[in-house]
C-alpha cells in the first residue's frame, strides 16, 4: 500500500470515527453516564435506557408541564435552563432553576399524581424524557435495569424529602409542623 493510500485510509477512518462518536445514540449514552440518576448503569443498560427516551426542544417561556396536570415522564436537561414554579392566584414563586444534567418530574415515574409545580423553559432548552409507561415496559424486557432505575429513583426522592424536611424544620418549630 502506498503512502498516499495509507494517508487516505487514515483520513477515512478518522472521519468515520468522528461520525460514529457524534451519533445521537452515543451522545445520549455519554450524557446519561454523567447524570447521577443513571451513573450506576452499565453501557448495555444505558443503551436500553437510550432506546426508550425521547428528545424534545422547548422554546423560551414554553411550559414543559403545568402544575395540576397528571404526571407522565421524568425529564433530563441536555442543554438550557428550566424554572420550577408554583403559581398562586396573585403570584408565581420560583422554587428552583435547573440546568444541564439536572432532572425533574421524577414522581411521574411512580404514579399519575398531578404535578405539584410548573416547569418552564427559561431559554431554548433540549430535554430527554423517560415516560412511566416505557419504564414499566422495560421491567418486562430488562428487569435488572428497571430495578436499578427504580432504586436510584427511591434514593433521589429520599434525598429530596430529607432536604425538604430540613428546610421545613428551619422555618418552623417542630411542634408546629407535626414533627415533635
């Protein structure tokens, strides 16, 4: 093989390598590895998750979901920022601003309880959504992966509940919130 052919062959493989590394599925799997919710999963398990998640882009001020709507999916932020807000008759309170790698709406993976807050894009935002029905189907196809996801979900919900309890205790004496 001539030097010219070797150089051409190398360029072809480098180009193919870049193409392969930047494929949407591999990008999603790489992203999922960075999210604490999925960091215990193997590459094979991440592929199973990647197969059942959906990507969507939201424009600035577009709602991902509204307070009171039935929950159907957990969302992960690929790019952008989301505000989690509660709306009352006369005001809106921002509970959190989330960005890349954060997830929200996790209770929807457990049941159809109405959303307790509104999620709204603060800028153009790309998300991945994991729907409860798809996770339930994964239980039948890949029970080990689904079990690990539910275990992570339980841990994250527990962490958030502990944090909420600490915040409530800081704002009110224990005897007034039924903790004492």
